[in-house]
C-alpha cells in the first residue's frame, strides 16, 4: 500500500472512531437522563459525587436495586462493591436526615428513599 493510500486509510479509521465515540457519548447522556433525577443538592449538605449519584437515582425511582447502584457508580467496581454501596448509603442517610429524608433497605432487593417531597423543598431553598 502506498503512503498516500495508507494516509487515506488511517484518516478514515480515525474519522470512524471519532463518530463512534461521539455516538457512544450521546448514548451515555441519554442513559444518564433515564437513570438520574435532575436534582442537585446544595453544596452545604457535603455530599460527595457518589452520594449525589445515589440520591439522584433514589429520587428518580421507587426502588433502586443494589446491582443498579454498583453499575452506575463504577466502571470497574471495587473488590466488595456491596460494602462500598452500603457505606455511601449510610453516609447519605446521615446527611439527608436533617432535611427530612431517609433511606430504607429491603433485604436482597434494594433501597427506597423516603421524604422525597421534603428533600425537594430543602433543595429548592
């Protein structure tokens, strides 16, 4: 293959990769819109990124399974992902309690958020 032909071939590959990357980014954005509620807790609540993601998922759904939390929080889950989720849930419970929120666990099923309306009001202040 000549140098000119190789250059054209390389350019086509790069263009295709860029197009696929852009399509994948848009798909991820669409999935995030379906998965996460469009709420942002105030900075003074002191939530870390993972806690915000958990809260957004709980605000969007009636029940959030453990597997969904693990999949949403990590591309490569830690060694004990359930324990890590449990730690985030415990910290989040403590941080949203003063604002009228709570999280209940259903063993082997998932988590539910209580006080959603009170939390929305607190976030709107």
